[in-house]
């Protein structure tokens, strides 16, 4: 994170921001001293002039130099904005932190009040407060500051309660650390950095609101002037010299941009989160194309890289070759990060855009997956290649009914009329063991249990004519008894459709029982390929260790578990 | 449930394992949607109470003597005394509040200290102007933001067209940074003076509404577009979109059927405040374009310390905001089968 | 050496119509010096039992006693007494303060017994504990981010030990870890138990892991304990149908899935059973 900050600081935007900030600070400190006399000097003969060499922004109705006045106003404008920001941050943080330790009924009332205040626009609150404190510079500072207190309080409260809900705070409480201790030791250190990042954004908003209030005549009063006040005077004379109004306007916008930029420099949420350019799967020359091969999947020297944190590419799949015959059930096992899911998603052509995929051969049946599919091929992929993911709740669309998500493949790719597709959906749901398919079809995913969702997910694949079902940790998120139901349905689907299955799991026992053939992956490579029945007699030390390190129902309890090399060393190397 | 000291486990802070356990106790549970609406309506009612109390209290919160402040140092003691009686400030506080409430129920908001006309009459005159302005700006902002945000997100997803992404985010960031009253001044200088194609003051015809509505709408539109952009990118990265892609659906279905409803729900939940902010923005825009709406009324009455008028205008603004919030909640509960923002 | 005893414990979450009974009338004894396993699926109430023993939730009825002393109440005695029970959490990433050096986290737990150690004592003890969980004492000043998942879990174990507990509750401590790291943590727990004579309540959904670690076991479902006893006895000859179903569902290395359907699949299996 630190190095990220330095990197952002040295980027073009960072350098411009720092320089601009320095100029702004110089103006705050020195402008009233240097240009103060010029800003106050009235010259009736020169009044209302347009921009000229002597007066770059022209003069106002008393002949005073507009540019000088804009520069001089910097100090008051910035200081008032900072005053408001201080009120908002100090008040809001205190309120937010105190709220987290209040007894529950009081806490509920306080947060409800904060939420209600938050539902009103800032300007409306500001106006309300300026009724109380009157139309003056100090009154406006209080009004702008207090109007922002609810926002800061809410943010603080949200941050603080996300910390107090953490296990480390529970652990501290268990050993007897009290409220004050928890706040000082755990809450404040964890919420202050994000709050400070927000301060710049609040300062920018305060500056703009203050300018608005002064512009309405409710802020700084003559003869003092800030940018808002200058703007107010300028708008009245905009026909004579537009620069009288535009000058202070430009100053406000520039300062607002500088403050915002500081925020995004210190912030951890930069728009640079966008992944780097997409590279399509490419076919490397090498092996001659074997058209008309009988395999369902054929991959040779598959390589997938992702952009790493330092901007370079990290290869996650390193030269994987595999073949899946029709109707075969192939398992891939490996620790997390071994590249098993990435391999499967590459085969399905579903990797996100930032992935760089390359292969000598990568085909699903006779479709070359290294080039964009034609529309006929898309239709076949939609019907013949089904995918099931780990978490059925997030992989079903929450705002569409189960039926809608089932029927669309048939409707789109098979041209089946809606009514017919619906009937088929009911049949499929029934076949995956969902009782009352009529009722369930009309429900949304959140209304189903985890096991039902996963079976509905499988049902989606069965609406077509699957030749391959890719199941990526399909039972990991499920309880062990539900896991069995889902496997049974998957098994049944394979028996009925004759589809091949690519089954990905970290559970070697599960894979050994479910698959015909097992591929063991480690660090992006296949280290061993063997028949599922032969796992116990594996040759490769990694496979043997993987089999041995997991306790099973007959493990010898009197001996320590074998450990893979040093498990944590391998883990560290990845981290 | 009693909470031991030193531990305050709200339901949300417990592990998932703890929160959805065991059989329900006897008793009917309303559907999530109904209970969401019930809670939100309850909140709106409480908000209404807060608003009424706040507008009543504003006069009492002013430091010093509000009547003396309103009438100025030259007013005679008799006039001050008479005005105080007129405002009911000589009665006990509870009595004043009761009078205020019964006045509200009858639509009687008191008499303006400045114009000596009933406040409600002025409000009725000026409210339609402000509502029209805000409504126009809302349409422009919403209709502009969604296509811009969706189109830029779709074309930037997966790291494609990075240059477009950065141009758009800079452009939107710039537009957000310009406050509406400055934009309005810029418009006047550009379209009113330099090009002289559009009227820059007053209210009435369609031409006169163009600049104010545009100036009011552009900031919120940029902000909304950015929210839509971000939410759309988030939706495009979800597992269910991968599922949808695995079905090789045509782009139209992929984006309109699978992505849009989820994006709108998310964007509406976070974008609601922007729409209500637009209502408040009318105050500044009316000041720039000299539009006789509620905004110019409240500014003038704050300056003149015309408290009955201030109370009336603040009340109307606040009610408008409450109504908008309720509408947004209704839309959310209609769009999202889960009402996933239940605890929002 | 201490005995942890739950008697007729009932815990409820929520109020009114939304209330749920997470634990209903549970009797459970974790014998002194033993490792007792608690098995069940998500939502069965296992974690609630853990949370109740350390005071994170308050039971509506029943008692929890440590060597006969009540630890579930809100009295000062109960609060002090329950610090002798320490909890190790499932997710090592959430269990350590990201901005606090691991040494400081461990030292914080030394307060549990009311000690105010000097700086030198803290350093010495933290080093000792880190060594005990096979981590380099020189890393006491590092932030959690510098550690892998398995290492973090070992830090949280060291933290629990710093409180000098009589009873340790391990709540799914390996389920967030990769299988290859799981063994390291399980071996460590066995080692510590032998060295320190700890009483352990070991919560897990993984029957094979429970079998490997525990002497005795209880099976929970819907907030109740359906079966308890000696681990080997319960797992080899389950009496309760639910326990039987759990045991049957455990995948066995090298055993064909389809054969198991024919031979061991429970015919009473009902698709609609997990309704919602």
C-alpha cells in the first residue's frame, strides 16, 4: 500500500497535484500580503474594464483589479472550508465512534437519527443551520461543518462497526479488554487511515458549499470577500465583463480539483483497479491441427497468465495438456492456487478479459476455442457445454426466476417456443430431484436451499444437449449430506446424457470416488495423471503426499499426519 | 435478549453459522418485501416527525431574540411585542407546538413577516416552478446517466479500451467537480452573452427552462453515470454473469436481462441521495437565473429573517425529499425480489 | 485440568417473530484433559455453543460451568472465570488485527489472567509462545499480512495460549485452510494437548478430522445433540439415523461413488427434505 502511494505520487497526476497544492498554499499564505493593496485599490476611472495587460481579468465596478481580488480571496475561502471540514471530521468521528459502544437501544436511536439526517441533501441541512447561526462567515462555517457531521458519523460508524464485528476484537474481549481498550487498540488504528483519505474529499465539498452559501449572500459579508462573494458580485456585472464572474469560478473549480486529487492520491480506491488490456486466446504454431478428433476436449500446451500487482504477467497455468473422451469423468485435484479452475475456465472460454491465454491446441469438440466463435458455434457451445460453479447462490442471477434462467438457452439457441421451453424446464427440474417443480420454477434463487440451487444450476446445463459438464468445486460450499445429493444428480445426469464431466475439487477422496481419471495439479502444471482407482499407488511424491496429508476414516490416530514438504513453505511461496 | 457487558453481538456481526439457525419460533413472519416496505414507511413517518419538530424548533434555536433580529434595531418595542404575539411566541412552548401542529393540519403556515401574506399562498404560487425545474433536471440526469454509464462500463469491462475508460472517468470527474451554480454562470457567459442564443433569466417558456435544467442536471448526471459505470462493472464481474456468458447469450439478453436489473437496483440504492440533492440544487440555480421559485424565496427569507416563511419553505423541501425517498424505496422493492438492501 | 460442562443450555437469536433457537436444551461435558469433538452441519448450533462459553452470546436458559464455577453469567466472577476458556476462530485472516504486530496481539492476551507484565517479560513470553507454535520469534514485530494462512492460524493458537487457558475451544480452525496446511495445524494441536494437558472442545463439520483429533464426540443437529459418546464407537456404529447419514456421506478414498449408491445409499432419502 505504501509503495502504491509512492507510485501514485510519482505519476504525472501525482506530480501535478503536489505542485498545484504548493501553489495553493503559497497563495493562502502570501497572496493577501502581495496583492492585498491592489485588491483594495479603487480607481473609478478604470471601473468595469474588460481583460487587459494591466488587469488580466479586468476590473470590477469600483475599478479594483479582479485577478488580485481572486488571489487575495484564496486565504479566506480555503481557511473557511478547512474550518468547516475540521468541525465535520471531529464532530462526525466522535459521534460515530461513541455510537458503536452505546447500549443497543440508544445506539439504534442514534444511528436511526443519523440515517434520517443523511436522507436530506447537504444543501438543505446547510440552509437550515444557517437560519440558526445567521448569514455571516462564522455562521456559514458552522452550518457547512455541521451539515456534514452526519455523513462523517455514518462513515465512521460503518467502519468502526465493521472492525468491532471482526474476530480479533472478539478475541480481545475474550481476554478481558474493555470498551475503551478496544477502541484505542483496535478500532481507531483501523479506521483512521480510511477516514483521513476521505478528509480531502470532504474539504473539497466544503469549499464548494461554502462558495454556494456566499454566492447566495448567506456566507461572507461585504466588505470581506471570498470566492463565492466575488462570484455573487460578478454575476450582477456579467454582461459588462464575463471575467468578473468566471475568474472566481475558475479559482473554485481548480481548488476543488486539487483537493479531490489529493483524495485519490492517498486513497486506495483508484480507478487504476481496471485490469490491463485484453488479449484473446491465441493459437501458437506447433502441433498440426487435428480436425475431426473424437475427443470432447483437447488442450495442448495451454498457458494462462494474469497481470500481477506489479504490472507484469504472472503465469498461472504453465503448459497443461489434457484430453477428455466422450462420456468420461475426469477430475482435477490440487491445492488452491494450483491453476485447476483457471484451466477449466480456459477450456470453457470463460476467463475474464485480463487473462492472457495461449495454446498449441485448445478445442471443444471441433470448435477451436483460440479464436472467437462464429454464431453457429456460439449456439452449440451454449447447448453442449455446461458449467457449474462453487457457490450456487452467487452464480444464479438473483433477479430472475429459476424458470427464466432455465428456459433461455433452449429459446435462444434451440428456437424452442416459450411454452414448450417451460414444459421442458419443469421436466428437467423434476429430473434433478426438485419437488414441486411448478412452484419452484416460479421462485427466485434466494427462495431455494443451497442444495436445490446447485441442482437447479445443473438443470440449466441439462436444458441443452451437454457433451461436457464442467463442475468447479460444485459441492465445496455445501454440507456433506447435501453434497451427496448433488453428486448423485450429477452422476445421474451423466448416465442419462452421456456427457463427459470435468470435475474440479480439492478433496482427493471425493474425486477418487467420482471420477474415472484424475489429474493432479501443482503450481500450474499437471504433475501426475492416473486412473482414479490407482490413486493409492501414485508414483509422484506430491500426489502421494496429497493423499496422505488428509485424515480419513481409517487414518492411524496415534501418529502425526504427514505434511507436504513444509506445507507453509509452499504456501508462502505463493503468497 | 440480554447482552453481557463487554460483548455486543448484533445479528449482523455474528458468523453466518449463527444467524440462520434452528427452527423459527411460533409466530408469522411477513415476507421480506412487505417487511422492507413496512420498515421504510415507518422510517419515513419518523423522518416526518423529525422534520416537523425541526421546523418548529428553528425559531427557538436562533440565539438571542428572533423577533428583535427579524425587525431590526429600529423597531419600536410595541411592534416587537405585537409581532411576538402574532407569532405566538408569548405562549408556553407546548402550547406553541400544539398550535403549530394544528396549523399544519389545516394547511395554515402562518403569515409572512415581510409580505404579510399567508405563507401557504406564497408556497402554492412558487412550488410548481421549483417542482418543474427539478423534474426536468431529474429526467435529463436519469435518461443521460444510464446509457452513458452502461455503455462505458460494457466497453471497458475486462480491460478493453482503457483509453476510453480513462477519458470518461476524467470527463465525469471534471463535471462532478463543477458545482451547478458555476456551471450556470458559465452557461450564461457562453450561451447568453457570447452566442446569445438562449434567454438567461426569468421563467415561463420552454426556452427559458433549457439552461437552468441543463445546469442543474449535468452534475448529478455525471455522478449517476459514474455510479452506474461502477455498479455495472461490478455486476459484469459477478459469478452469475459468468454463468450467463457460459450460455453464450446474445449481447442484448446478456446486458438487458441479466445485468441491467441488478445494476439498477444497486445504482438506485446509492444514487437516491443524488436525486434528492437535485431538489436542493434548485436553490442555487434559481438564484443564478432569477427564477421565482421556492429557492429564491428561502434565500430572501433567511436574509430577512422571515421565520414563518423559512419554516414553510423548509417544510416543503423536506416533504419533497421524503416523498422522493419513499418513491425510490417503492421502486427498489419492486425491482429487487430479495429487497437485499433491507438493512440499508 | 478442567471440566467444561453445559447444562440444559438454550440460546436464542433475535426477538419476536424473527427469533430463532440456535441451541435447545443442550447437555454436554468436556472431560478434563480430553478432546471432545462437536460435529454437525452449518446452522446446527455448534459455533453458538463456543460463543456462549466465552461470553460472546448470553444463554436464555441453562448454565455453563468450568470446574463447577458458572461462566455464563454477567457477574464479575463469571467474567474472570471464563477467561480461562479461550476460543480459536475459523478464519485466521479476520482473527488478527491487520494493523497490530502479531507479537502485540499475543501480548494483549496475557492480560487475561490479570497480569501486567513488563516489557521484557512480554518479549520473552511472546518469543517462547512463537517458538512453541514453530514460528520464528524474530517475526514478533511483523504484521499479519506477512504471514500465510497456516502461519496466522498458528499465531492465533499462540495468542490463545498466552492467556494460559484451561480449556481451548477450536471452532472449525482448519476449514478456511488449504488441505496441505491443515495437517500442520492439526499436528500442532495434538502436540500442545500432550504437552500442556489442555482440555479441548474441537468443533468441525469434517468427520474424518474429528475422528483423528478427538477422544469423544457429540453430533449436533437443529440446535440439539442427537448422539454422544466415544469417537470410535459413535463413528463405527452410529445409533442415530442422522449420524448414520453423516458417516455415510463422508467420501472414502478409492471407493467408487456409484457403488456406494447401490450398497450404502439410504433408501429413505427424500429429495424435498431440505426445504426452505
